[in-house]
C-alpha cells in the first residue's frame, strides 16, 4: 500500500497548543483604513467586506470611531445595523476615548440597532508618550474610570486597550490592568503599537498580564494587537496566543499604519492547522482580493497564501519534482514544495516556464496547454525565456512564442 504524502513528512514544530483552537479573531478595519496607501471605501464596499469576513469566520470586527465625525458615525451605525439585519455572527467594536461624550454615539448606535456593541476605551500607558504629551497617567486613569462608570451605568459592555503596553514598565502596567479590572472591563487589550516585541517578549508580556488578572481574581479576556515594524507580527501573535491571549487582532493583507499589522489570512491558516474549525480557508483568497480592490492596493505576487505566485514555481529541479509528484496524487503535488496545501485554499500548484526551467517541465506545461511539446517547441520556449530573462505565465504568451519561432527568419534565403 502506497503511503500518503503526509506520512512521509516530519515536523520539528511543537505539537499544536490546544489553546489555539479557541482563539477568537478580530478584524481591525479601523486599523486598515489608517494605512497611508489605502483609499477610503464606500459604505457599500464596507458592508461587502463585512459579509466576506463573516463568511471566512471572523469573530470580531473593530469598525471605527463614531465620535470622530458625522460621516464616521453614520458609517459605523450602518455597519452595526447591517450585522443585525443580516444575522452576521460578528461582534461589533467601536472606539471611544477617555471622554464621557465619546460614549454618547456608541449608546445611540446600540439603542437604535439593538446590537450588543462593545466599546473600546483606550489609554496610552508608555512613559515616553506621557512625557511627549505632558500627560499625567494617574489623571488619565481617573478620567478613564469616570467613562467606565458611565458605560456600566448605561449597560454598555467595554474593554480597555493599553496603547504601547509592550513599552510600559511592569509596575505601571500592573496598576493599569488592576484599574481596568476594578471598573469592570470585560477584556484587556495589549498593544505592541510599534512592533517592538520579539516573540519571547510577546509571550512574557502576555503571561505577565495574565498573572495580574489572576491575582485580581478577574476572568477578563486578554487580547493582543501587534504591529509589523520588525516583520514579526505573525510570530508575536502566535506567541501571545500560546501565552493566553484569547483574542488576536489583525487586518487582512496586514494593512495598517506604517508597515502594517498581523496579516489575518496567515494567522487564520496557522489556527486551522492547529485544529481550529471556525474558518473557511477557501474564502481567504476572495476576501483578500476584495480588500485589495476596495482599498485600491495591490496584493504582492509573493504574498503568502493569497499572492499570485504563492503556489508557483519555474525552477528546473523543483518543477521537475512537482511534475513527478503530480502523477502520484494531489496531496503529493501540494506538499512536495509547499508547507500549505493549495487545495485547502481552493488554489492549485502552478508550473511556469522561465530561464531556470527544465526541458521536462516545459514539455509538461506545453502539453497541459494543448500546445506542441516536441523538442523543437521546448527549445524555442527555453531559448526565449533565457534570452529575454522572462517568465511565461499563460497559454497566450507561450503560443505567441511558438508562433514566432515557427515563422521563417527574414534573413533566411528561400530555396532555389
């Protein structure tokens, strides 16, 4: 009996942490729109993205800051109403500062839609920010407590997010978390606001916050929001989740301020591999393509999972191995040179023809395209790719090359 492809693989990764199977995913739409590269979407586009996020399996959507402007208020209200009217299984989050008047629009939206809106009350905790802004942290905590008490009195659930918490000293952070517990915060959000953490630091930071909550006798959920300034958003988010963060925030395609945030599609794939069953991976390419179209950004061809070249190869030895694996079955084809099965995303492994391709792979590709695949055709394609240092990406391009090769050279002397 022939083995399955997976039976022939060994992984040095640790066993999947059971905690990963219960992590909730938050799509921070507000953060996506802070990217300098994006264009502000219409309400219709935003509701479309909300529908797709629900189809993927997103649990929480951070929609915006209603107190910022009348237009922002109207969009947030319409999006919350869309969630209710369409029965989307997504919890809406709306931001508010430590200002009592900021709660008013949230209360109005909750009352008019009948939705259980979650307020995100944020506080900057790093000494650097407080020094630059000439803020007094005790005064800020006092204002936050006043807003929290009003939210409680009005029956509005809230969480408290600590901006730049990963650059906040332990004693200060402990006081802030304890204050959040004292006023009844349902969730505490840790923020790696400038992507300062290494994975070990993200784990230590999350574990510290858990210990503070435990000592306070609180069952408040911990959430993690990380930026990608050092290219570590995925690793840090995974470390935080393993250390006890029950909600992980990010954005599709990793869009956000500066270098962006955790790319949700990548983290969701990791969770699915760990046994999380809430997600439809085959909707991820559609989701990311829609985000790119609506926000007027490009999906890099090499973007993991969803980029055009994520499952493409033209290298001779790799392509040859892929051709052999393809003959053994889809699982062999998907795993011979990929850590992620293209089929799980509704995609396929793609062989391309380029300067480093082998004759065998070119012959296979031409045959699959229904084009001549004899030695002359293979030589013509390989010669074209090498001379022009180019990669052929489709049947039309390959057919054009073969057609040009078949034409007589203008310097050829016709027979007498």
